[in-house]
C-alpha cells in the first residue's frame, strides 16, 4: 500500500513528466530518457536547485493533476498543472493550533490547500495532502471524513470528479455568519481563526457592494481581490440570503466591514466607487 502511494506521488514529479515527454513524444527509449535527464541535471547543477521551493517559507509549489484530467489513463499520462499552496499561514494558523490543537489545524490546512489548488486549475489527491503535511494517508482520510460529517465537502480529486464542484469552506463560514452566528461560535464550529473568519466576511461584503452596483463577476473578483470561482459562490450565497429574515444581518455586514474596507483603501487598496 505504501509503495503504491509513493509511486502515485512520484508520477507527478517534474522528472517523471519530462521522462514521459521524452519517451512518448520524442520516442526516446526509457534508458536514453533517464540518462538524458540525469546528464542535463548534472551539467546545469540542477541537483542543487529545488524548483518546488518558494521564497515564502509558508508555501510550497507542487505539480498536481489538472481539473480537466479524465479518469482512466495512467497517472503519469494525465495533464498536470503547477500550483502554489499555503502550508503555513503564520499567525492565523498559530491561533487555530492554540485553540484546536494539531487536529484542528490539519483540517484548516486541508480545506485551504484543496481550494487553492482548484483556483489554480489543479486538484489534490489524499496522497498529495499526506505528502505535503507529512502524515499518513489514513490521517488525511479521517480528517476529510470528519469535515464531511460537519457539512464540508473537501474537493480532493475523487470527490471533485464524482460530484463536481461544491461550495468552499469560506462560503460555509460566511453562511454561518448570515445565520446570525457570532465570530466565536463560527470559530468553534469550523476550527478557523477569528482573523480568517473576519477576512472572509469582509471579502463577502465587498462582493455584495459590487453586486448592488451592478458589476459583473470579473469586475467584482478584481475589486474584492478573490478568484472568480469564489466570487460566483459568494454571489449565489447573497442571492440565497437576500431575504427579509436575513436583511438585518446583511445590512450589519455591509456597514461594519465597510469601515475596515475604507481603512484599507486609505492605505492604498481598491475602492468600490
């Protein structure tokens, strides 16, 4: 089992991708392809350079399967994309760890990285997450199952291709706020930091302000500083909760976060005019 997992991870490395290109597109023999790769790495001293490292110690760069990939072909033959993932969000993750321990932090990391990958056109597997977090696949599988029991569909490759895209954990959190939950209650339910919860709410408020001004998805995403995918989710959330029962919460959400938005604009942020 462990060997199979390592083989699946190895199939997504840059060396493996180049090997497949040399063999299948340039008709190199497997031995010639392997020798070519090793020679190039030796001449250019590529063994001293890790292309999957970033200047930000909290982030990693990974080759993952594209969301456009079909089930069926060998993993090494599937189209890949390069994604940048946030493993450590600094103070926010420390806050989660203090309140919810390693288990709670791992859930936050899994939600965050799977959604970051989707926004960049890739989809993670459970093996990818286990390799990045340096834990057993069973640990990842257990965390995903517990998140699903609380209503969060973690978008790993199997789930994404079985049921299609589902709402992100950010929409889940904003939905709880619109249901009149307090920041502390949301933090307890979702195991997220108060800081990240407030940021998601402010982003949602930006989207609502743009929608009320008649801006389209592309314009709204640019002003809010979020992806078009998340903008569409927040738009659907607004339409669902734009009812008399939630009118007071929506107005509070617009007025209070607007003060924070104004402060950001004075520091050089984008304005919604």
